[in-house]
């Protein structure tokens, strides 16, 4: 996988479409990275302490709101740190979106010092994500944070 080229494409989408390009970014990552089986953004609502789903690509989700602290996404909302889960069946605080999901990575998105959201990737493959994936997804979040 050429993450550098993919990151350039993400940058082009955001520069040309702005916030309207978030769906296109999700579609691109879902299509181009074979083990990114669900790609979506969640955005922070600090008043309600909830994450609200934004654009995503993959199977429909009923998890349109996630309380801070609940599941992998909710834990990232509280910690502000990337959370990679190689095997979701080993997590006590996991919200199952699909029985096919085997692994998940959630990367926080900041605007300056403020945690504003995250990108969430579910995979049907066990332990697919590497340090390269994390660095790439941090880059995606940096680009996206300029328009949200």
C-alpha cells in the first residue's frame, strides 16, 4: 500500500471539496485499502459527552452516537490517544458493529490542542494495522481538521 500517494489524494479531495469531501475521503480509503472494511468519522460533542457519527463508508451502523468512555471510540474521546485493537474479541469495553469485525483502529483528530473528533477503521482481518497505518491515519486527520 502506498500511503504517501493515498495521503496526497486525500489532500486533493479536501482542498477541492472542503468539508463536503469527507464522504469522498471515506469512500477512497474504503476502496483503496483492502482491510479497511468500515471507515468513518466521529465528531465530539463536549456538552453532551457524546460522539456523533459523521460521513462513513461500509456497512450501515446503528452507532450514530457513542458516549465518551464507551467502546474503543469512546475511550479515544477520553484519552485523546490512538487505540489499536488487533482482536476485538479480547476487549471488554467493545461495541460490536458487525460480527465480521476482527480488528479496529481509532485515531484522534485535533484542531490545535482541542480534540474535535476521530477516524475509526474496522477490519474483517485480525491485526491488519501497522505503525504505517497509524501514521497515515494521523495524516488524514491533520488534513481533515483544516476544514471541520
